[in-house]
């Protein structure tokens, strides 16, 4: 089965250093819904893996996160796309869990959902932690440049870089 794993913030929606704390603050990046629809129509299953430490920080609740995801899903469905699985890590960076990127736990969870493995499947992200997580489980990392992308330490020397999720989708389909 062909499936693609995506980060959320900076890929589907605009990110914020102050965190996305409500459905009102969650704003889709132009073209991201169209990209998901293109991938869906091309036969790909899609899963989202997102670090959400704002929950542990007390900035928003899991109920609020569910409302944010409901808004995201509604826009995606209205655009003709589908997300099959959303997983998130609610922990602080120093918690020591296996789910928080750069560890690959969420990518394995998505792959397990599809009765598969992450190796050989794409993971699209915008941060160094996304690239490290993808490489840790054999997934193929693709980078989308966002306001949170930092080019450092040559971690991108073997990673294809794009300016939007829509650009990535067109690359994958072609």
C-alpha cells in the first residue's frame, strides 16, 4: 500500500512560535488542501504526525486540539482530499517518550495503522526533527521550506527541498 506521512504545522497550516492554540488560529497554507486532494485522488493514503507540546505546556487541551483537527479535516474533505490517520505527541521535548520527533514513534504508529512499515514511504516535514525521524525508520524525507525551517549542519545534503506541499504533491505524482 502506498501511504504518505505528513507533519502538520508548516506543511498543512501556518506555524507559529507562539503555538496554534485554537481553531481560529489554525490557518491553512494556500494549496495545502489541494495538495492533499491530489495525493488522495492519486491513490495515496495519508497520515499526519505532529508534535503538540502545547498540551503539556498548558496552552491548549486535547479537546481543543480535536477541534483544530476537525476544522482541518473539514477543509480537506471539502477540497476532495482525505486524511486517514492523525497522531500527535503531547509531551514536552525533555519527557523522554518514543513518540516525539525526532524519534520515529509516530511514524511507526501511522505505518502500523496501514499494516505496513514506514521504510520506503515519504515523510514530508519542515524541520530538522522531521528529517531525523524519517531517516531513523527508513522513510524518505522530503522538506518543505517554512518559516520554521533552519538550514544547518548539512542535514539536507541528501533531502529534496520544496517550497510548498502542493509542489511536493506534484513531484510525487509525476
